[in-house]
């Protein structure tokens, strides 16, 4: 992310090629629209908020952030950019049954 070297392969950028690529990745917790039920309206919301705050207090700031939203930025050389375009999920793909 320094703009000088490729975060994929370590190649020096703009020395061996005329272009570099910036890859930005954003991930966030997705919430489906809620359907409010009578049971939801009858819950003790104060107690639930206390419970959630207790859970949150036991987590570090980074762990809590990771559960909600995270962005990344990478500098890539043309070869790593082409590799990314061909298979964007290659870094996170697991073998079948490798859960």
C-alpha cells in the first residue's frame, strides 16, 4: 500500500511498467430487512442492550470492527491485476469440505 511495490508479488511499480493498479476492497455485515413480530415488541430491550454492551466490552476494537465493516487497499502490478481479474476469490477459496 505504499504505491512503490506490488502488494501481490513485491515487484517495484512504475519502474518496470508504466501503470500500477489500485485495488480497493470493502466488506461489511449485511442485514436483511427485518419483519417485526409481536414477540419482538414484547422483548425487554433495555436488558438486551445491556447484554449486547457487555458482549461488546469483552471484544477489542479491532475484533468488533472486523464483525461490522472493513476496507483494504492494495497496489498491484499489471500481472497481479490480470491474475486478480481472472479469479478475484482465489485467495479465499477453500478446497471442498475444507470448511
